[in-house]
């Protein structure tokens, strides 16, 4: 095999690798997620449900988030989202829970945003202040239904399994750490009282890192291909 052919092959392989990594980054960032990823047990936190549009030919027109009934939240309030109507619905709890105001027999179990549009290539964040977060579990899972303008409903409801590959439609999940644990030391959002102004991490670091790696690999591949081509021409 000539040096020219080898250089072209190296460049092609590197470019394919870059495209594969970039595609993986896009897929990793396309789920409905809860942000920040972690909060402190017993605290109040602002959770942003980030909703990207995964379709090229339809807009997202509705989002329903189901709050966990097995770990109900005594205080839930929503931040208005321009262009969207929001409705929080309460349900009777199968088992009453104690709160600072006494015994709680019902709680918000579903929140619905409708009336707006998330166009292809766009995303929206819907903010909810909630608490106190339970101290008898290490995570809260929020199943979500994403409706498109064509009538399609995507259900984000699969539970992540430790040590297993990420499911196709994972439910938005908030990891809970012990008081004074990792969430506090890492500077993540953990409020001590109800508030709608808690800070929230809005970075999808993994997706951006993978995208950057893909671009770098592609650039290196193109450089190798160009170098090989110039060497071959000079030898000829």
C-alpha cells in the first residue's frame, strides 16, 4: 500500500470516529433530564426539567411530570414559563406523611405544561421548587410524558439500573446525598428553605466533552490526510 493510500485511509477512519463520537454526544444530551443531578436530603431545591426536541418534523407541545407518590413532597411550587400554561394537580396519598404543618394526606403528584412549543433543534427548561426532599432514599425518579404536535407521546419512565447500560427512555432522576455530604461539598443546589431562586446547574458536561473530543479527532484526521497527500505529491 502506498503512503498516499495509507494517509487517506487514516484520515477517513479518524473522520468516521469523529462523527461517531459527535453522534453519541447528541444522543446523550437528547433525554428529558432533571437538573441539577444531585441535591441534599432534607433540603429544598429548585429542579429544572430540561426538555430537548428530538424530532425534525414536529414541535414539543406538552410535558407532564409525575412526582413520586412513594416519597411525596409537602411543598411544590412552579415558576411561570413564558408562552406556557402550567397546572399542578394534587392526589390523595395512599399513606399520610408528617410535615411541619401536621399530617399531609394529599400532595402534588403531576405537573402539566401545555400551550407552548419547543421547535426542532431547541430545548426548554421548566422550573419547580420542591421539598423537603426525603431522607430515606438515595434518589427521586420523575416519570415524564413528552407530547409532539403530530400526536406522538414519548414516555420517559425507565429506571436506571446500576452497572447496566442506560435505558432508551430513562426517567429524569435526582440523586440524593446525606446532609453535609457530597452535594454540599461539591457546591450543588441544596436549599435550606423553600425558594424559587436556588441555583441550578445547566451544563451537560458529558455531551459537550464528547462533542469536543469528536471535533478534535476529526481535525487530527484531516491533518494527517493532508500531510500524507503533500508527502506523496512531493515524492512523485
